């Protein structure tokens, strides 16, 4: 990453929350940097705090201590400072895609995509231009005026991705976006996401619990420890795209990631079983 | 044409057999009414019995229908046409309804979304909600007089169902929608108008439907105790005072029809709105 602009910088991040009068350390000393245009997957056993890390970067959750800085600039706004700025609340410089799609049911596909543009008071004519391009990009032509309830899960997530891209953020945060899709749709959406990513050159931080998904998508995979979550290992995936899930190299990297993860799975399971 | 008839039948009752049952129920009611009226009067088939004093209280139902028709074709009770009474009552309902919408919607949204507003509003709401709006009739008529008094009674009847439903809706907004709006750059105001308010609309419509039903009950009572320019409640009360019982029942029938019509329109609007807005 030397010489490359850094878009996300997390240092010494920790998160403590209270549960039934007890303090639970969810994240402790998490460090990570994501370079410009990089695709990074956060992988870890459930409960390790990977979603919490993402939500803190998004500005939806408060950190307890540490530093979370992002390259806060959106292409439509005034040019941001070249240096990273500390995250303070949610903002349109970081687009987010949720596992539950989080589409507004009363808005059509087009109106969902234009939500962020409305927040910026963009005139209608320009909005339509932006949303038309994005509808084309995510392959939803002909569904502009459909409501979310009329769409399949994969189509809903296409809308959500287009909506997150509408504000043209530098950073795209994705919280298990394909977790509720069936296996076939999931594979297709992974390919679609890579196509969109290479077209838009966004920095992506992607939370998943699927090893295969991480190896298929990521430039680098950040493996987290069981709670309290921190970085256990960062594994680079130096394979050309499109990647062949059945190739020797793919399977090698997948087993390497799996071996690392399994120890953490065991730790998480042991903690679950032990009476606290 | 056939399709429309079938759909209409489906919305009213389930099958032809059930439609038959419904019609039978109405016929049984009308026959029972006729027999009891005849019994009170000593008419056929009770010609061997004497006419009772209370016979006037229950005219034959066809006389009620005649009075109902007559009220539309000529001025009767209070020297007004039925349409004028309807207009007077509708005006009060509309005013009370508008006032309730303007106050209960913002208040319900705020109580549903802000714990502090909820803390301020809750004891007041819980204290006043159980009081039947009719209990306020004497004091409201004395203080707010004959125009605003009945309007405010109606307002009270509609206010609480709307407030409670809007509050429930605002409380149940899916948190992930709020998160999504925030990451798209929505600030507090926009979250309210562009997420919380539309999410709450179906709940609001439920409140409106319930509220209108209560509103009609209130308007009758309010107008009975005093009204300017007529009203269906005034019509019932005046007919009763003049011992024109067939007209009194005609007024009651009118209230039932109006209430069914307005809540029916509210329900249809709710269904249409849900579909149009993409909920279900």
C-alpha cells in the first residue's frame, strides 16, 4: 500500500458496551488501513464485532476509544481536505449497503436511488440523469417504477447498491449484503458487484462470514479474532479477476483462510459453552 | 361486468350461501320488528289484543322509511331538508377531523420518536384518553358555544385514535431504514418527513378509520344538546321531542348510513394508499 492514498485508517479502535450491568468488550485494539480503490473483506466468527467495526466507520455506532479516519470527500461536493478526517456521525461520503436491503417500501426503484440526491437538493432533472445511469449500471432497466415488494432479493440488493453509489462516495461499506440471498443469486451478485466496483473504482469494506465470498471478492482479507475483536491476520489474495472458484490457487488461499478462522471459531464456541 | 359483481360479492360476504344468510338475518329483523309493532297496536295478526300506550314508540318500519324519504323531498324537522342536516353534521365532522389531524399527527410523531416528548405527553394523554368525549359536552357547549362546542367534542373523539396509532407507527419504524437514511445524508428533519412520516401513513389511516366512527357517535350527542343550523343529531332530538318517532328512527338510520359511508371511504382510501405506497 506504500505510495497509495489511504481512504480508511483505523487505529487502536475499541468498543465497550453495557449488557445487563456488565461491561462487554466487543472490540479491543483494532488496527487497519484500506487503500484507495481497494476491496477489503472483514471476516470473523459471529459476535467478533466485524459489523460493529463497519457501523463505527459508517458513523452509525459510537466508538469507545481509538481513531477512525476516512477520506471524507464526495465527488459532487466541494473538494474535501486531502488528509483523512475523524469520523463524526454518518455522512454521504460513505455509502452503506445493509443485509436487510433497507429499501424504503413506499419509494419506487428510481425514487429509492434518488433519496441521497434529494438530501443534497439536487434538481429533479439532474437526479433523473444520475438515477438512470445507475439503474443501467446495476441492470434494473425496466424496473424504474417498481416498488421493492415487487422485486426479488437480488434485485433489491441491486437497488440498494445503486442507492449507495448515487452520492458518489469514495467509500462503500457493505454489511453482509448477500447474506440473505440463495446460493445461486449470491454468486451472481458477487460477480455483479465486482463489475460495478471496477466500473466505479470505489474503496470497498465488505463484511462477510463466508470464506469463499471473501476469497472471491477481496484484494485483502482481514481475519478478526473472536471477541474481543481485533485483527488476527491479513491475507492478500493476489489472484486475477474473474477468479475461478475451482482453481488450485483459489482453493489454497481458501484453506489458508479457513485454517486461521477455525481456531477463532473454536474459541468463540468454547466461550459460548462456558458458563460466564 | 360479471367480474365486478363477483368482486363486490366477495368484499361484502364470502359465498352465495353466506349472502343468503345475511339477507335472511335482515328479513328476520324486519319481520320481528313488524310483528312487535303489530302486537303493540293490536293490528293483524293480533286483532284480538288491545292497543297499548307505548305503541307510538315503535312505528312500523315502512313508516320509518316513508319518513326517511319525506325528509329528503320536503322540509320536515326544524323546517330543514335532510340534506341540510347532513351538511351541518358533515361540516362539524370535517372541522373536528381537520383539527385532530393537524394536532394529533405531529404530536404522535414526536411522542413516538422522542423519549422526552413521550415523557411530557404520556401522563396527559393517559389521563384524558379514558374520559368519554361525551362527558365534555355540557361544559364545552357552555364555554365554546353552539358552533365550536360540538366541533371540539368531535375533535376529542377523533384525536386520540389518531394520536395513538401515529405514535405506534412512529415507534415501529424499522431502525435499518433510519440507518440507511443517515448514511445517505439525511439530517433530523429529513428523517422525520421522508422516513418516519411515510412509514407511519398506514397507521395514521387506521386511526382515521377508527376516529371517524367515534366522531359520528360524538356528533349526535353534541347536537342533541344544542346545535345551530340543524344537524342529524339535532334532527333525532327534535323529532323525539315532537313525538314524531318515525322521523326519529329515520334520523338514526341516517346516522348509521353516514357512518358506514365515511368509514368505508376511509378504509378504501387506506387500502388504496397502502397499495399505491408499495406496502403490501
